[in-house]
C-alpha cells in the first residue's frame, strides 16, 4: 500500500537584497548582491552517525562518530545493525533536525523519553525500524514517551507505538509504503463497554471486536420508553472508521491498528434534531465523537475552539455493566466541564477522581450541539494536542481545583455526585461554559440541581458576595436511609455551605459533617436546597445603612429599613475575627426583632445579620 497524505506547508525562506552604490572620481558602479538567508530548516549541514561503540545510549558521546550527542541542527544517521555495535536507544530527551534510518537500521524510544525532530524523518528500507515502547526489559512505556515530528515523514519500514506512547506530527505530508502501528488501552479487558475512536486512516471497526455500536442523534430519545437505547445501532464488522467519530465497543482492552496517522485540522459534522416536544428537548443534540490524534488533547482547547457550536461540556462513559450483548443504559456517565467532573461510584471507588483535563488517544465522548448548530462542524486542531498525558490506566482523568462544592447522595454502598461552582464569568441563567446537563436513565440513585426546571449535573453561579440558593433533586428506587455529604470543596474558607431540608424545616451546616435522612422511593424529589452564604467578616465592607442596632437592657434590638419579615440569625465577632456568639432563630416582623444576651460585651464588635435573602455587616460598640 502506498499512501501520501499532505497539507499546505511552506518552508520559510528569507531573501534579502542589499544595494550598494559607490561614486568614484571617474566612474560609478552599482553592485547588487542578493543574499539568500535560508531558514534553520534548510541549514542543517552536520551529519552525525550512530556507531554504538560503547553502549545503546543516545546521550553517551562515545557512541557517535563526532564524539558528541546530536543537536537540533544535525542530521542523524542510524546505519544498519550490522554496522553499529549496539542498537540506538533514546535514553534521555533528544532532539535533532533530520533523522535517517538506513536499511536494517533500528532505534527505540525509552520509557519517559521524548525525541523531537525539527526536520524530516526517513525510514529508507522495508527493514528499517522505529519503536516507542519503553525500556527496562520491555516494560510498558509511560505517558511521556513519544515522538514529535515537525517536518515530513517518509516511511518504507516499520514504526510501532505501544501503549501510553504518542506521535505528534506537525509536518506537511506522510508518505507511507511500510507499516505504522499504534496500540492504546481502554479501561476494560472484560465485557464492559468503552467509547473509542481511531487516530488513523484506513481502519475498520474490526479492530474493536465483534460488538460495536454507533449512535444516531436523529432518533427520538423516548424518555418515558427505552430512554435512548433506540439511538444505538450495531455496526457491521469491517465498517470503515472515520477519525473523530466515536463508537461503543464491548471488552475492547488493547486496541491495535495499522494505518496512517491523522494530522492537521479534523472535523466532525454535528447533528441537532428537533423532535418537537419539550420532553425530548433535553436529549437533543448529543453527538458521539472521539479524539482523532495519536496524542492526548486538552479539553479546554476543545471547548475554546468549538464554543460557537457545542455546550462546553463532555460526557464520558464509565460502564459498570457485565453483559456483553445488552446495550447499557445512560446511567454511568462521567460529566466534565470547566468547573470539574462529577460521576458515581461505590464504597471503594470514585470515577470522577480519574479526570485531569486531557482526552487520551482513542478516547470517545459525547458533546451536545447547540440548537442552531445542526450541520456545523466540531473541529479538532493541532493546538489541542499535548505531549504525554496518555497513561493507560486513566482513559479519562481527574480535575484540578476550582471554586466548587461537590456533594454526593449515598446509600452506604453507592453514591452519585453533583457540582455547584462559582465563577466571575458565570451567571444565574444557563451558561454553555459552566452548566452541564444531567443525563441518566438509571433511577436507582441520582442527584442533580435544577435550573429553569431542568436537571443539571454541574451548575455554575456568579462569584458574588450574597447568599446563593440552589434547588436540588434526587431519584431513589428504594425507600431507606440515605446521606448527603461533601466529596470535594474549595469554598468553605469564604462561604458557609448549608443544606436546607425543606421537609423537616432544618438547616444543616456541612462543617459538622454529612446529613442523614430517611426517604421514600421516587423521582424528582425536591426536598433540599444548597445554600452558599458568604462568611467574610473583617474583610467585607459595610453592606449599606439598612441595618440599625440598639443595645437594650437585656440584649440587642435590630431594625431593618426594608421592613423585612422572616427568619434570620446573627453572628458576633471581636475585631480580630474570633466568633464570640451565635444568635439563632431570630424572627423579624415588619423590620424589627430583638434578642436577649446572657453575657455582657464591653467592647467594639462586628455583627453579621443573615436573613433569607441578604447579609448585613456592621460594627457596634457594646457598653456595660
């Protein structure tokens, strides 16, 4: 098979013209000198040849005919194994301009090492070889093992990229009459499902085994019926695979394919089908896609490039099933956006901890097209590609810190999470960058928040100095005892995080631990609200003159100019910020309430009054 794949690429060349004009006494002449200032890509002159006279190692100067290791201005020659004493092993990060592997020549890239070639790579003969598989007796390579090629590739030999390795190609063309093989590893070697894709052309569905399903967004979701299973269609064995498209595959384990690596911009045509009913609307626009490159991509760059056509979230599949012939439900998605990742788990695992912002080689996922994006392209670009970040045991990864609170509902064995996060760029309305829809057909155990009566797995709110309320919902298939807890948070330094039980009329501060409750079975249960209350004291300026405080014979009287009626509580601090007392269960009527104080406070204090919709802070001088 002979394949040439190319894209527009022009080697930069600078041409400078200097004109010297000299006037002499009896004559004049004009000298025109045209200087060709070639770019560094065209200047590589030094040929340095591997002889391996001392060892296998690239970084040993005695293994090179020039008595030094290669630089980015050199052309490296890897001769036949019969000529060199030892095969070349890239044992430290290396760089060169050109690299030529002659007939019967061989080089490999060791675990945790990267070779960067600024010019071209040529494997001259059918028995020329290159491997990225790690050292140490053939151990699996780490995520930092790979090849970065800026120039063109001419391959007449064999190139192999094992599990966890990457190949980043920035050149203009690949000419391949040999073989290029890539292997990546999915989470499941048993019968569970993974979403997968191909980073090469010339690949069929056969590489994924016998059980492969595609996804048809245009079919009705049928939320009261099969809940999306009608969108899955069995893919015939041998069907040609398109880079950028995703499929579900059962028991995939290691995926090995031989073809031509994809490079440059890749596009996937998005579908958004209006089914014409409000019940279908939350499920419209979901497209199954996959990372098309032989390297990981940064999901934030994916969002940035495609913010005009998709919601800035992805839905990753984590299968808990064991049946290799039954299509799974939509219960096991790990949902990710700019605020973090939420998932599910049992007493020993939490799949949301497996996310760090990168999509591995072959990783498939769902995106949700915007309602006006039908027929538009989802675009993958070189800017998304990153070296490394392809560890085989993390087909999806964990998040970095955000201004979030991640809470979970648990029955003691299983749990389900939701996130509420704060950002200065978020609003109280739907934000494509911060709000990620909750999708699940499994009603056994679910937790979510509401926005405009729609369910969200992740909800973003503005980072503002006022009380924020978020309505929560949950689904239970069985009655029993449950708990709501915090799994992760980065807000407690500045906010009280409170769970309000509307059924029991109780407020629970998560600083005191999880909240236990009994519940009947049922869906869309709206018993709880999450409350985020700013708790800054000395760092918070006086929030207006609406509050007046008076010292009475046995306590304090509060007056609010807005004639507020309702519940409140108060906190009193000294000027160093230490809390002196807490005033609970104060009830305002027409802007007035009073509270008895058992001990006298002969000092200036900070009083924080918290009502149902606002917070007031003021200084007050207590007297004996």
